[in-house]
């Protein structure tokens, strides 16, 4: 039997596969503490940009990891 993925690993897998995810999608995959999981990923060096779509809906865009040779843009 395989080892179950942590919520952090599930969120990272989703972001890498789709390039982005909304807070609603992250709630279903990573639970209501998805913000803490995103913080952990950022602390590990993953570049995740937050974009407000409209009131109550945010999109989290995966831009790679620190040290990647691809250029990325971080929204202010």
C-alpha cells in the first residue's frame, strides 16, 4: 500500500499540474488550512503568486522554485 500524500504535497501537485488553483479548489484538496500549507511551500522556496479574482476568490499561480533558471514575475 502506498504512502498517503500530505495536504502540502497535494497542493503542490495540483499547482504544478495546473499551473494555478483557486482558494476554493485548495479547500477541497488541502483543507481549510491551505494558507498554512502555501506558507510552508513558500518557505521551502516555491514561488507562488496570489492574484485576487474578485471578492472572496483568489488564484494562486505556481511560478517554480528559487534557483530555477526560468524567469518569473512576482506581482506586487
